[in-house]
């Protein structure tokens, strides 16, 4: 990530700054080099900017989807930050994606297929719990009564 100068040419990514002693002189190391550290020329590597840029990209992309009559939306945030209880898939990469498209299973593809199955199971489990909670509420069943029903293997079916 390099800065651009007035002529449109790329500048240096970073510059070297020397560590100075109390007298304002460079500190020489045993190797003969001077003690220094790197300073970025721009704030492009600042991690806080990544969030701003991703948010801006999401807004632009969603506006374009809307302008083209597409109801789907994208979100740059993780499932966790969105409050979605779902296991995220892993990135395949170009090579794995190409192999998967040709019908060649890959380790990463297998992981994503397992994650998809796990997410289906999570959704089914949540749905079953919701139905049970609704049934308990609708029937005004006490917890003790519910546990007794469970011992007798009387299950609610939708």
C-alpha cells in the first residue's frame, strides 16, 4: 500500500526512523547498524480502517443490489457480531474452488460440507426447542409435569 505523489507516481510504503539517545544522536548497535524502526507512509495499514472500508463497501454493494431489484443483502460482519447462531464456513481458495467445481472433493470442501450439515442440525434442534417451548406455554405445563412426561416418553409432535 503505497502513497501517490503529485505526479501520480508511487512513493515509499514506509520510512526508517532512527532511535536517538539523550543527546539526540543515533544509537549504534553491536552490528554497526543504527537502531531504527519502521514508520508507515500512509494509514492504509491501520486495522481500524479495514472496518470502515468494509462497512463502506457493504453500503455501496447493498445500494447497487437495491437499485437492481435484488432483495438479498450482504454484511461484512461475522455471524457472531450479527447475532446469528451459525457455524461459519472456511475459505476454500482458488485451487480448492476449481477442484470442487470439477467434482473433485477437497479437505476444505469436506469441512464446509460438514459445517453445512451441522448448521442444518442446529436449525432443526432450535426449531424443535421452539415448538416444545410453545407447547409448554400453550398447555401451561409446569416443569415438573413436563419432566414426568419425558420420563414416560410422551413427546410432542408437530
